[in-house]
């Protein structure tokens, strides 16, 4: 199975780290990264565009934050829930954020940074 | 003290005016009643005497009449005697005289004192040849007739032939020679009958009939009825022809007195009753007056009590006219609170003493109370004192007096709550301040944890990878990554430090700063960027624009806004920045307007001043500048407002305290 993963996070260092973790997990054949949610949305909003199997999404980002990204994408792709698994990955440990994440049916889970190789393998394995 | 008082009271009670008046009126009515009674008694007495006198007079007349008749008979009889002393035709004439005359019973001719002729002979035979001049008991009276040469009625005495009678003896003289008597006998009962005594007196009076004894000169009574003749209740008449005396007296001389006794008793009762009534009548006002005095005393006491409460009350009290709202009366505290004198206050209505902003509420409540919707209300309002100070009071208004139509007067209570209110306001301010601070701290702690955590999680992740690294080259790359995290962490810590510095610094130097001076310095600093962007800077800062601010903050704030304006300029047009200063409601407002890319306030408005909130892709945009600026303005008591339109421009307004 050709599993694809996408990371949307504005943290440049995190991007470098997660890239290595993905490589270490070795269950994804393709990995894409966006430091701007808006750019990712532009790419994903076309319903014809095949979404990656797993999206790791940050919340706090300039211009478009994680919530906005999901809301917009959901309106463009009503079947979003079945097309991809979206995990919130945030350095936030605030309960409010976790609760908010739980209220989105499109969100499959909430992960606090740092994401370990083990965790990634576990999530990736479910797909 | 008490005893003497009660003693005096009893004295007063007994000899109170009303009682004295009662006693005097009792005496007066007694006197009046008895005087009238006495008058009446006198009149009745006089009338009785008059009546008795009339009766006696009648009796006298009748007796005289009778005696006159007897005299006539005696004279007629005497005419039967001729000059020689011989008696002629006695037997023929005498019956005519006696039988036709009811006044007399018997006639006699007594020549030389010897009764020779008697008519009627029947029943009188014994007296024939009886010499009366030889009889001691008769001789004196007979002689009296001879001496006086007039008829003289003797007796009454017991007749020789039986029965009581009087004898009228007419002495007969022939040629001046005593011849004898012509005598007429009237039986006593006949005489009384003739006198009309019984008839006249009825049962009311009693009579007595007396004669002065010729021998002894004593008065001899012939009737048994009257035992003690009290002269004041009798009337007597003296008949000289017989030396007789008739007495009349009331059978019961005390009858009038007895008649009057019940009346006297009634008068006594009546006078006592009148006295009592008068005393009571007089007592009534006295009692009423006493009651009035008592009540007045109580009222005065009560009034005094309430007056004291009113005057000494720790809250201000005023009476108000319901309709006009005029102040009618105030207490000391009320005047103290407002600083006006009592006289001055009566010239005000409540609205003139109320802060303009609170008049409406007060007025509305007064309208509601006047319409009867409510009977009282309590509000907090501001008053304007005489010296112009404004004080806070708790006002309670309630209806004091009503007429049929509605409330007439109100009582307003004002309690000075200025200090309470001020401390309340201060407390609110402090609370707001603490809440703001708390909010900021919470925000800050969140920022700290969030931003530091992003670094720590990165470090953790790198170290995990490091442990899993299979070759030195890979390990080396992680160390390099780690050093990048270190730099970023350092930057974050620096930013946080700056924020902490602002928020912790509560006693910063604040002094009046000329905005134009600081603007000049800032623009000098930005000279390079301005030239690079070819930006047009327009300044409209009044020379006098002087704000109280910390100098370093002023530089920081101006630098932040101006560099932002330059940084987020639209590449398609020449940047234009307008810096102007205006005075709004006594506070200075600095306006920095650009024609840059603008901010979507609908999306980012809430986060605009948040830490690490950036709204562009620019790597220079770290989301720290506005955050710090905002904090600095907050610390100086100012605020920032923003207007922006995407692709048109942004205007920040700095409102200085």
C-alpha cells in the first residue's frame, strides 16, 4: 500500500524534524510539507485532487490556522472524512484546543508535540 | 414630693372651681327657692288672714245685724209700756215679735228687775217673778245696761229655764225713772247660726267666742275648740254691745307650713341637682382641658422626641412637596450634606440639587410615586453641593402625607455614600485592573508555555532521533538542528523578557513628551527603509502635542507602527504614510495611516495584538511588534484602535491618556 503523508506546520525546525521522523517510521512512500495552510488549501480544494492518506495539521499558523483550514476544506470536499485522516499536532497542551479538536468530526485525533516515531507508525498502521 | 403633690391634687379636686360653682349654685338655688317659697308663704298667710278677717267681718256684721234686730224687738217691746208703767197687749204682740223673727228666741219684760212677762211662756215658766237684780251673777251686767242706758247683751250663761243663751237688756226709763228692762233672749246656738259661723268657716277654721267678765275683768271663753289661741293666726272682733270677742283661727295653723314642706324638700333636691349639674357642666370643660393638656403634653413630648430624632439623625431628612418637588423642611444632616442653610434649601427643588445625569431617573421615580404606581423608591444618585462638589447619596423617597387625589408630601432620606461609592469605584477599578492583569498573566503564561513548549518538543524530538541515529553524519545533522532550536529559543526568551519587562515595570518614568520630537528621532532611524521603499511621509503633528509617556516606550511604539507601515506596504503603489495628531475630548490621539496591504480584521481582528500572531508569510513577521506595542500602551494607560481594509491600507489610532 502506498501511503502518503502531508505535514502542515509553520515551524521550520519542526518540519525538518518531522521529515526525519517520517523517514525513520518508513511506512510512507510519499511525504509533502506545507508551511502555510493557505497554500495547502489551494492545492487540496480541488475535489479531483487525491488527498494524502494522513495529514498532520498544526493549529497556530499565520494567515490561516488549522481550524480554518479544516472548515474551508470541508466545505469544498464534503466527503473529507473518508478521504483522509487528519490529526492535529500541536505544541499546545491546552484542554480547550483538545476539546475543540474533538468537536470536528473530520479530525481523527489530537497529538501533542513531539510526535515520536512509534506514534507515527501506530497511526500510519491504522490507515 | 409626691405626697404633697397628690395632697394638692386632692385639695384641688375637692375645691376645684367646678365644685365651688356647684356649691354656690346649690346655695343660690336654695336661697332663691326658699325666698320664693317664703314669699308664697307670706302671700298665703296674708290671704288666709284676709280670709279670716273677711269671715270675722261677716260674722260681726251678722251678729250686729242680729243684735240690731234684737234691739229693735226689745225697743218694740218697750213701747208696750205706757207712761204709767203698765204693760199693754204683751200677750198679743209678743208672739208676732218672736215667731216672725228668727233672730230671737224669747222676749221678756222685766219691770224693776222682776221678770213678769215672758213669751213664749212655754218652757220659760220658771223665770216668772225671778228678780235678776237680786241675782249676783246677773246683777252686774244688768246694772251696766242701766248705767249706760243702752241695751246691753249679757251672757252667755246658763238660763234658769235651761240652755245657753245671751240676753239683751234694754233699760226702760219712764220720765227718767228706771222702770225695768225690755229683754230679748237669743239662744247661743241661734246666735251662732245667725252669725253664719259654721257656714262661713266650713271645716277649715275654728272659732272662739269670749266675753270679758264684768265682775273679774277676765276673758271667759265659751267654746271648747280652741285651746291655745295664737294671735298671729287669729282674727278677733269685739262687739261692744256685749263685750264679746270672736276669734277665728286656722284649724291647723301649721297647714301652710306642712303644705310647703314637700315643696321645700323639692327645692332642696332641685337645687342640689342643679348644683350638681352645673358642677358637672363646669367640670366637663375642666376635664376636657385636663385631657387636652395631657394630650398636648404627650404630643409635645412626641413632637420633641421626633424633632430630636429628625434633627439628630445621622442621615439627611427632608420634606418635599410632591408636585413641585420643592424642599419644605430639612434636618441638620441634610443641610450638612449639601452645604446649604435651611433657608437657602427652601428655595430649591430636588432637581436643582441633583447631578444632571441622575435627574431623569429621580424624576421618573417621582412620577411613578405620584401616579400611585409605587409608594417608595431608593436609588443611588449624585448631588451637587453648594461648593460645587459632587457627592454620592443613597436616596430613599416615600409618601409622607396624602390627600384624596394623591400624595401631597414626601420624605426624602439621603445617606452619604460618597466614600462608599468612591471606594466601590476604586474597588471596581482595582478589580478591573486585577482582572486585566490576570488576563494578561494568563495570556502570558499561555504564551510562555505554548511557545516554550514548541521548542522543548522540538528538542525532545531531535534527541529521540539522535538516539535512533545509525551513523555519525546523521547525528551531526541532529546537533545542527538542535543549535537552530537553540537560536529560536533564545529569540523567544528575548521576546518574552521584553514583554515581562513591560508588564512588570509599574513605576516607569512618565513625563510629558513632545510627540513631534520623538517622531523626528524615529523617522531618522527609519531613514534607510523609507528611501528604499521611496515612501512619502506626511506629518501633521501640532507643535503643542504633549503626552505623558515613558520616553523609551514612545520610541518603541512609534518605531513599531512606522516600521510596520513600511514593511507591509503594497508593492504596486508608492507607500504613503500620514502621521497626524488630534485632540479628542481633552486627550491626544496619534493617527498613523498607511496605504499598505491592510489586515483582514474580520479574520484576524481578535488576534491582531496577540503574541506570535502574524498575518503574513513574511519571515520578518514574527507576531511580536504589535503585541509589545499594545502592552506598552496599556502600561501607559492608553489604548489602540485600528481600522483597516485589505489592499487599501491600515489606520492605527493611539489614544493617549
